[in-house]
C-alpha cells in the first residue's frame, strides 16, 4: 500500500513540476535545457539558476563551450606567425623578428606586473628620498625601474641585431654588451629606444598606462664601435629615413600591442586564456577626420595663442561636428583612442616648457610613424615630427597626432596666428 502511495506522490510531483517549470536539481542536463527553452524565468528561479549554471564560457562534461567567440579566436593569427610573414617580405628586417617577439613577451610580463601592482606592493616611488630624480627631473617609480630592466633585456638578450639602447629612465644610451655584460652583444646593426612605462602615475588610480618603443637604423658612416659617443647613432638625420619599426602596448581593459614596420599598422590583443597576442586589428586606418580632441586643458592658459584659438574654435563647433573632449593623462591611452576613432591628440609647448614635454626619439617619433602609416599625421605645429633632426637623446618637441584633416587645421592655426602675432609685435615696437 505504501509503495503504491509513494508512486502516486512521485507522479503527482513530476506533473506539478512540469506545469510550474521546476525540475529535479540532480538532472542538470534537463535543467539547462529547460532554462534555454524558458528565457523569461521567474524571480524565484534565479537562485536555483546560479547554483547550477556556472561559467557560461567554461562548459562542463555534458555541454561543451562552443561559442561564436571561440570560433573567431581560432581564426586569428598569432603575433609570431604575423612576424614570420612580415619579416619574410622585408628581408632587411628579418633580424628583428626575435627582437619583436621578445618585446611582446616583455609586454606580457609588464601587463601582469601592472595588474599586481597594488596587491604586491610594487607601486610608489623607488626611493624614499624625493630629491632623487631621473634625467627627466621626475621621481622614479618602482614600476619604472622594473619595466625598464625588462625592456633592456628584451632588446639586448633576444638577438645580436640591436647594438645600443636608449631609455627614458637612463641618462645615457647603453651598449648591449654593457647591458648583458658580454662583448659578444656589441655587434648589432640597429639601435632601439623605449619608454618602458608611459603614464606610470596612473597606476595608483587604476587608469590605463602603456609602453612605447622604436627601432632605428643608424645613418651610414656611424661608428658604433666608439663607445664614448654612443649618442651619435641616434642623432644623425631625421626619423623619416632611419626609423624602421615602431610600436606601443596599451595596458587597459584589454592589453593591445600596436606595431608598424613601415608597411601599415596592425594591432594584436592579448588573449588571457592562451597568453598569446592575436591579430585582432589588421591594417588599422585612422579616419581622415574625427570628433575627439585630447589636450590637457588645465594648461590652457599656458598654451601659445594659436593653440588656444584652435581649441576655442573646436568648442564653438561642438554642436555641429559632435566634438568631444577625452583625456586620460597617458600618451599611449590617449593616442590609441584617437587612432581608433579619429581626432587629434596634443601636447603643445607651454610658457614653462617651451619645447613641450614629450621626448622626440622615444615618444613623439614612434607615435608619429604609427599615425602616418595608418593614414594620419604627426606635427610639431610647424612641420612634420619625423623631419625634426634630434640634437639630444632626451630632446623634447611639441606634439600633435591624429587624423590628417584635424592636424592640418591645427597647423594652419599655428601658421596663421603666429604670423599675426609677429606682425602685431613689430607694429607695437
């Protein structure tokens, strides 16, 4: 009797469950199927759903994780394969393949360091003495020192094709034989420059930061064996002829490596599952004009009058052209935003910094090359950045980067209003 009664109760329970949308918790496959067939689950079922369904991308023993994203990822070319093809196309740059692979690996390491900066207590000043500054007059951060070492090793230890390196964090260029403590590494035919961690102060606020690098071919006749004058390898001619590769890595919501080797610009996103950079942005092209302007307007009153007038004109056209201001305080982050969406980034001269603050060799030149290769422009306000002949390793220049039409408007503003100011000064005198 009891056996028949239990059977009737079981049948009744199943019928009620089918009517109200409930299923036994031990039947996970049936539960998932019913969830998929009932998109509008009632609020009371929410807790049960969370208990059974875990990571939607992870899958389980019965439901393999096959999603459109997975299929897209499988079709993306890894960074290493991209380099093989590009270096095969340009025989003179084949020696840079292991160098750029090492740079990409250094970027992966820096990405992990940046993410762990707060939890592992590796942020803040490198020394307690605030009077100790680097060649830029800035207090070095712990991360600056650590990332600088990673880039030194990446360029010098990966091959024998880089002879000398110059860093924002170092007073003078260093021969790779000095970095590696081995004379065998003083044989390369290229020299490299880099800013290992641009915008490092942003880390304390969990804002985007980046790394910038460039590889130059020394001018013909440069004596690389003269260790007493290593700077000469960087100071001969303009970058339009000597800069053979440039790139940056952005550490933000995703980690993106952008590279040009003189035949276009390509972007690679770090896949957190495999630890590989994948070719997500082939042949990047910046729009000919764009709505974004990225200036530190806190310094507006210190800008030269032509730049002030240009910014004022942008604001006056805001409603007609959809102009919008975006500024994150890191060259890599702001420039990447302009590269993707169009517009202009600017770090002009100010009354206190007549040459601007960005360094020509390892910030302005690499970014200008990337912009030009993507169809944009890089200007000092009075001419092309890549045509500036450097006089010092740490030379600074006013820098404007972005869509070609936006930069052209800025150049015309600088030219017209500068001439007007000069005429006014002559009249008053």
